[in-house]
């Protein structure tokens, strides 16, 4: 990856990163300068005591967090931050590479779990990916059903994601273009196939049935996609 290539914040204010890492050599001489070259605005410290200062008023967009900080447990800190700041990005960076630690970190609320020694290009790519998610939607759309920036995930109001097939993504993209307004079956079918005459109309109903079941299974919430008798389907956003 070329660190001088377009940054995730091209055309916008630089993404703000707060790094908590107690290895001074790694932090100040490797990670910080490299991330600055990627276009991120980085502040770094060796302990968690700085959090109060930098969280007021809501400073970082992304937090890079070592698990083994001298004054805090990274797992507990992640859980606490996630409960208070649901929209902050959290990347755990640690020497603990066991599967149980990895699962715990992601379960506590981290968006990514990377182990040391970390490839700086991988760290930069992880932040780019996270930045696309963080900046994909204006704040007014938070707390609503929506697609991610690339259309490959459906996000429910709490932010949990459901991975979509290409066909499911196309279907939901069209329905979410005009929420609360029915889209005709004919229009949906035309969008899904190049030959509407050979398309079995029951396939549309089966597709939506499977999608509803998947969403319920993955996020435990019903998909607000309803049939409108004699018209088609409507995605209901309150």
C-alpha cells in the first residue's frame, strides 16, 4: 500500500486517532509516524489516564488500544467505551494472539483485533476500512435500518450487521431508496433479472422470505419489509 495515496478522509477533515500503547519505541518511532503518513491525525499515550482528557469533547474517531496497559485492562476498557460511545471505532492491538483473547476482544466491542508484530500496511488498511463505515452515513441516519457504504451489509438500528448476497443487496438498495413507499413487484423483478418473461415470480417471494429469516437469525430483530397487497413491497422506516 502506498501511504501517500488517497486517504480515508480525502475531501474531509482528517480522521482523528487516539493510540494507547505502552511500548514507547513501537508507538513513537513506528506506528505514529507511519499512520501520520497515511493521513490520520494521531495522538498517542502510554496509559489510559489520558482518556478523560481526549474524550472531552468527543475527540477521537478511532481508538487503537493495547490490551496490556499499565493502568487498565484493555478488555474492560473496550467494554466501557463501547457502552458510552457506540459510534467510536475501536481497534485492539496486542501481543495476545490466542483465539480466546481474540473472541473476547471482539465480543467486548472491538471492531478489529490485530496482533503484534503488526504490519503497518495492514493496520492502515484496517483503519481505512473502519473509516469508510464511520463516515458512510450522516448522523441523522444513525439508529435506523440502512446499508453500509458498499451495499454489502445491512445495518440494523443498533449497528449490528447482516452480510448480504449481491441479489439481496440490489433488492434492499432499491427498497431503501424510497422507504415507506411501496415498490411494485414488476419493478423489483425487472431489477433482478435481464429477462422478466422467464423469471418465476415466486423467486421474489422466496428471496424476501429467506432474507427475513436471515435477519431474524443474525440480529434477533424482524426486518421491517412488508408486503403490500396488490402492489409490491415496502421497507418501513419510522
